[in-house]
């Protein structure tokens, strides 16, 4: 149904919704549960995305975990929704608590190998690319920059 909304209007709606969510999180101080996907191609390049809302930094695909949803299932769902591909040899790599807009986000990091061809929808994900560990983009999210080398190490070789 959302595909019927023109892409520029959809992106504007996402930015507005994100601004409202940030304010709600700051006021309510709710515990958030999220997931990120460290998805590698066969050359061990990592998939990064830029969203149409938020900071504009490059980051891992991911998002919120729904009520009653398992973190692993949420990560696979978010990857499919954001870039239209799956993940093989997937495993939970890390669980960490990060400050986010005045509250705490418990992040489950899932690692695996990309299955299919990633494509941004031009709505939520406006840009995506694969990057080698030694060629990461300048505008990488600060939280990701602080941990990505460790996660590359923990993920091990691509299967």
C-alpha cells in the first residue's frame, strides 16, 4: 500500500515520523530493542546503507524489534525490507546497550552472508553500497565506527 505514495512524499513522511519518535523516546525513556545486520558479500565487503531520515551517516541495515518478535527474525525481516535480500550462515554476533535520543537501545547484531542482490527502495534506503574493511566511507555513523573493526574480527571469514 505504501508503494502507492510518491517516493518524495513517502521520504518526507519517514523524516516526520522519525522526528516524532525521537521526541517520544526522549520523554518516555522507554527501553528500545533493535537489530543491525552485518551482511557480507563473498569478497568480505560489508553492506552499508543511508536512510532517508536521521543523520545521513552510513550504517548497517536494521531497525526495531517488534513486540514478541525474536531478534534474529527481526534482523532478517529488516534486511529483507530495507534492501530486498536474505542472509545465509546468520548468527547473533553481539548484544549491546547504546544510548539513543535520551533512552537506551538494546541492539542485537546479526552477522552473515548476503543472499541475493541488495537494492535500496529509494524511500527508506536512499543509498547502499558494499565496502571493504580498509575502504569504509568517511561519513560512517560514530557508533558503528567505534565497533566495526571488532565486529569484522568476531564475524570471521565469509562462508
